[in-house]
C-alpha cells in the first residue's frame, strides 16, 4: 500500500516538474523501474493485503465488478493483490494485523480497490 502511494506521489512531483500529464508521469515511473506500463508496475507493488500464506478461504476474482457483486451479496472486505481481487473476512483482516472494525473501513465501503480508497486508508493510518 505504501509503495503504491509513494510511486503515485513521485509521479505527481514528476508531473509538476516536467510539466507532464499525470498518466505520462506514471508511465515514466514504470519504465524507470523496468515495467512496460503503469498497471504492470502498480500490480507488482500490490502485495500489502496478501503478504503471507493464509489459513483462510478467500474468494478470488480477476474482474473487479464480479468481486464487487460477490461482496455486495455476501459482505466482507474487498482487497487487491497484483491486479486481482479477493474478498476476505474480518478474521483475515485481524490475521494481517489490522483492526477490522476501524471506521476507515466504512469510509472506503470495505473496498480498497475503489477510487481513492488506498489514499484514504493510508492517510488514516499515517495520522
């Protein structure tokens, strides 16, 4: 989570310094790190939510809308890992060392893949 946020901040600074569009700055950051595009680079950094093996059965999805539908019908926490999505229980969230009842979860609708969710989550835990 932190590494993705840092890369985005670096791209915003680069965008201002070089007078580039943000998408072009993100692409440049990716290429500087030997990745063909921003999505590939971002996916490589996306390991925060699944850092170690797990004794829990999580439901995995390749398509975001399918993960959203599953979460809507079954509840849980919609998390990401290297460009994929998975739904986890409160017990899993505790297992990775985060409070599953923290108000930040409600603020992001229990979905770290939603727009600005990582920034909100990061800002909450840095303050």
